[in-house]
C-alpha cells in the first residue's frame, strides 16, 4: 500500500474526528417532508453540513434536489464512488452518554450514527482528500456520495440514479469487513386464508405475533374461549418442556389469554432465534379438537414450516456455491377472527430467481384454500470473487490488516444494492461488538483511522 498516503491520512486525525462530531450532533432522523427537504429537517441539515465540510476541504460539491449530495475531484469521463448515508435511526432509550453529544470516552466516540454511517463516510472523505492533497495520479474522477434516506427505504438513491450517472466501481462503508461480494435476494410473502376461529371445543378470538417480517418474532399472544380452559395451561406446560419456550396462561373474563416468549434475531439469520409465532401455532394445533379450517391452516404451517429455517417443507430449500442456503423466517402471524396471515421473509441464493422460490410454495399450498401474495422482492447482488473491483478491495484490506480473509456472502441487504457497480466494504471488523441501531452506539477512534487508511487506499486503487 501507499505509505505516503497512510501518513497523510493519519495527519488529519484531529480534524477528521472533529468533523464526525459535528455531524453526530445533528439529529438526522427522517421527518416530515418539506420543500427541498424530502426527508425532513434533520437529514437536510446533516447534508448541508457534510457539503460544507467537503467544500472547506477543497472538493467540488453538488446536490441532487435535496435527496443526496456529493463531493468530487479529478478529471475524466468515468468516476469511482463511495456511497454513505447521513440519516440515522431514532436514538431510543438506554444511553449512558447523550446520543447526539458526540462525546469521547476511553478512546471511543459515542453517538447515533458514529458507526452507521457518519463516521465511516467522513473517513472515506478524508481518504479521498489525501489523494487530492498529494496529487496522486488517477485516471478517474472520485466522488463521495452523501445519502439521506438509507434507514427508511433508500428512496434517496432511487431518485439519485435517475439523475446521475453510475460509477464504474466503488463501495459503501455501511456493513462489515472484508468486502461483501454477494448479497442474497430478499422477498416477503404472505400465506393467507379466510376462516373463523373455531378449533372445535375452543374458539380463537385473535392471534398477534411478530412486529416485522425481517425479525424472528420473540413474542406471540392469543385469546381463546371455550370449556376446560385449564386444559390449555396444561398443554402449554407440556409443550414448553418439549420445545424449550416459555408460555404464560391467564384467565381473563372467562377467556384464556396465552402469551408465548421466544428469542429474537435478525431475519437473515433465523437459526439464531426462537420463533414464538411457530411455538404458538403448535400449541393451537395441540388444543384443537376438530379438523376446522383454522386447524387445517395451523397443521399445514406447523408441518411445512415449523422451526425449519431453510424452507424444506415448502420445497424452496435452495442453495448455491457462492452464497449458501436459503434462509426462511416466519416473521408475523395475525388472525382477526375472519382472516389468518403468516408473513414470511426469505433470503434466497444469488444465482436463483424469485420464481424459483415462489413456484414450489404455490405447488405446496394447492388444495389447502390458502393464497400466496408476494409483498416485495429485492434482487440479489453478486460479483465473482475474482472481479477486479472485489479483488482490489480485498487486497487493500488484507495488506493493511495483515489478515488473509476471503470475501463475504451475506443474507442481509446493504446500501450497495441501490447503485450499480457498488459493493459493501466495512466499517465493522469481525471482533467489533454489534452497536448499529443500539443504545451507546460508538466507533473506536483508532479503528476509525484504520478505516480511513483502508478507504483512502481502496479509492486510490480503484481510481488509478
């Protein structure tokens, strides 16, 4: 790697940290849209500040109607890009330090956006500045793109790509190291059926479980009417011992309210969770005394989904060499007395299509009275490991860290899917705690500077 470049980047340390602090102090959560501020006051203020910083550093700056902005230098028809975002998720509770205070404690900079994504995008900006200040030879323009809506839909980039040319290569510092060469496709589909609440001797008033399709549900509840309600408690206790879930049963107004507690996990790694929705579904099948339409539905999902996280029972257990197995998460279950819906979130291998996933499911539900509805689908992102862009980024990471790690394939989706010729690249190292979207989000200052060195060298390698 370029030693001169590394030394120049390290010389910016205090200024770089100060600029990250300035951005963290801006609460850039999405708000009500305003004229010229499509995602509200906070993201717009953060974008103005980022462009002000970039201009002070010597970059040419531009805006894309308030949806995004950029800092750029260099000449040439083609450009390489770094894509980061300035918007953040709400701060939530449980902070030890002010979430927008940008305080430094024990070598760590705390605040919402410190690692996701204000710190990393400023690190990349200073990496690009070092190339500019040293006048290193490049054949392509370098552009650092500031997005403002990654956390709530990436509508910023939908707009950006309509207005601006695509880079020939680049990365987003909005995931983990090393380079991510493959991101599985993501689809959400509903399995629906019209039915009443009858389970024979029991009547189900409602079922509510899960809050988002892309999370393993850690809680589910139901209310049941009927005779011998105490039998439900006994069956719940027996099932709890069998499958390792916690159930709570309480009589309320001659009805039994049942709560089931599991363990949450991200939808891309459902095997790490304990699905309370499927545990509740099993209990309801256990108490049914007749083969009602609701009982048939529950029996079907228990048999064909259950606690399996690969889609085996529905025939969509696909796999490929680059990205591995499909992952299947039954994320939400809702019954309102007339309709029951199971909302499923799948991450499918990069070399298959959505039809390869959905057609086996359609075949499996034939004759059940169930309907399937695909709610959304995000196509996979996939570059061969030998792709020059992937190889250059990986080589930079390995040389600067002294590691020999292979590129990653992941089940999650990143900002890289929003712009052509972009892959995810850092900023989280494999020994870092998971603090994105958590209370006390922080970035270690030494690692922030290591990121700046990695990103500066990466940009240079792509822009030569």
